[in-house]
C-alpha cells in the first residue's frame, strides 16, 4: 500500500490526489483521502484507481489543511470497501483516521484478546486493532498511540490523524519505507519520495525505526515510541516494488537497480546478442547489465500501459489473465537473436515462463534469464503480497529445475551479498546492509508465528 500525509497546507486534498496518484503502483484496489479542517473530518474512499475514485468536485469538497490518504492492495485478498483506508472512527469528542502500509503480525492475537474483552470490529483490516488499542487507553492521544504501537509486532508505516494532530510512526525495524518532505511551511509524508517530487516538495529525510512524529499547533515534535532495533528496510522495495525515481535511505532506486544489473553481469555472465529487461521494474537493471558487459540493451519486451500490475489482482485466475494482457515481445528486435532477459524476481514462476515463451515465439534462439534478487523462498509477513510457501517455486525446486520449468536456456539469481552491495545507501555497515532479506534467507527480524489466522494487512 501507499500512504500520503499533509500537515499545514490549504491545498491538502489536491496535493493528496497528486501524491497518491504517484503512489498508484503501490496499490490499485482502493483509494481514500481524509482531511481535517480544525473542527471536522471530511473524507472519501472508493474502490479502484485514484483517478477513478476522485474527481474535481470531490477534491474541492475536501476542505482542510491536514490530511491523510491511502492507496491499497490487500495482502489476503479481502478486497472490499469497508477495508478501504483511511479508516475513520469516532474518538472521544472528535474523530480518528488511520492509514497504514504494512502488516501487524500479532494482529490475530490482539484482535482475539480485544474481542474477548468486548470490542466489536467493523473490518477485517489489521489496522483496526490499533484504533481499538488507542480508544481503550485512558491516556491522551499521543501517549495512547505510543502505548498501542508498542504492542504491535510487524512491519508498518502509520499515519494517524485526529481533529488537531497528525502522528507519523514507523515500526522498530523500519521495515516499510516512509519519508518526510517540506513545501513552504507545510510537512508532507509519503511512502516514496516520488510523491513529494510530483507536488514540488523537497525530500527532508527517511522516518527512522521506532520513530514517532507529532504535528500540531506547536509544530513538529520528533519523538519515538520504542527503541530502534536492527534496521531492516524491505529489500523488495529496491528490487521491485518502488518507483525508480524514488530515493530511499540515501539510494536512488534506478541507480540501485542498475548496480544490481551490473553486479549480476559479474556474477553470472553469459554472452548474447542483446539484453532486455521486463518492463517496468527491470529496465534499470537491464541497462546496468548491458553497460557492464557491452552487450547492447534493446527493447525486446513492451508493456501495454493500460494494464495494471498483475500481482495486485487478488486471485490467481485474474493474475494469469493479467500477464497475457500486459506484455508483448518485439519480433523485429529479438528474431534470430540470443537474448539475456533480466527480471527482478521469480515468485510463482508463471510470469517468467510466459515471458520466456513470448520471446521464443517471437524468434529468439536463446533466452538466458537473470534475476536481480536471490531465490524467493519464504513468505513475507510485513505487507508485501506473497503466496503461501507452497506456491513459491524456489521453495520446492532447484535452480536447474526452475530453469526447465520456465523454459530458459540458463537461469541465475543475484547473490544476497551482491544485492546488499548494489543497494548501497548509507547503511553499509549495518547488519545485512540495514535490509530485510527474510523472503530470501528466512531470517525474519521479528517473531512471525503468533498461532493465529492469516492477516489482512496492506
Ligand atoms: P512469476 O514469474 O513469479 O509469476 O512473476 C514474477 C514477476 O511478477 C516478477 O517480476 C515479480 O516482480 C512479479 N510478481 C508476481 N507475483 C508477485 C507477488 O505475489 N508478489 C510480488 N512481490 N511480486 C510478484
Ligand atoms: Fe520485503 Fe521480503 Fe522482508 Fe517482506 S520478507 S519485508 S518482501 S524483504
Ligand atoms: Mg516484474
């Protein structure tokens, strides 16, 4: 999911519209904006893309100088309007709105405890437990939020808003990205810096693990709700999820992906006539591979702009259909050629097989697949949609078997060291480069088994 917050700007709603539009790749299922005008909340949410959910009149009706917004994709397939965010609640004498990116791993346990002591839940969204924990506390909003956040285990970036306060928080490992920017006197918060750029705001910094920022009439208070633990920003954000024009932790995504491609060329060189990347996420890495090897980079694959990201469709059936609508091979480019095809990850193997076959049908004589991440063997518990372990092809097949399954002439994956070195940023001396690599190495930064039913994170 993607979150976007504004504090102190009368154009809060229209900024949110543009910001969320820039974060659209983070979730296409639903979108919502909630603004506060000092007295009341005004909000609108709907299913679909930002441009489908909002029009000029809707944005004009959202008057206020503080706002939080959200784009969603569900990690459990429970895709319905009641789970669209921001979630809005009656709280004491006013209102409370919450927008989340991430997943609370111990949510089933907390939910059960709350239900046993009388709470009634309106949604299956894991974000709702945070609202209940805050509402039950006798303390003031900020202290209640701190106490509540301390009880959560998982990977999350939260924006919380009351009628006169905005709270911004990141989990103790900083698993999900969240940045702060400024435009004039206003503060902007976004999952990725590309959403700052689009409204002309300047990137100030990343929100750190365990940090909690409070914005109100007194300005900005930089505080924390817990001590920071091992920094573990999601490596998949760099590999695949985020936009190449975003910067995270001091590293630009396009540049990091280019380094992944050139490192890939050093780790698993193969001679060929051309290099092509699977659009959009692997184009940067393909350019890096081409630069390193001197093999020309070509547009061997084209993406139809009018289809969304295939994995964001909740069911496997829709996903398969999505792949077919999405990509075409360029016959005049690949016909009779030995092709190196760069992709960011193999999850189920469906997409990769389909793309290799597209290239072969268009005349490619050899297709060598290079994946700029290590084999994806373990599910994510922190808000990135991954299937069960049994559907992760790398968890039950060897690389040779996967190569056969996807019908490639050769297949290689980037090493974890290669990945960490390529991402760079300013966390080089941190454990694993300050990254979460759990889906590759099974070394989760938090406890993940709470014995409950599966999550509905975001
Ligand atoms: P596959 O070959 O596993 O079907 O698809 C791999 C490609 O689709 C990769 O480019 C990957 O980025 C994307 N993808 C497909 N499904 C998922 C998913 O469930 N989660 C994530 N994170 N990426 C996916
Ligand atoms: Fe990201 Fe993988 Fe960690 Fe999930 S397990 S947060 S996808 S690196
Ligand atoms: Mg892809």
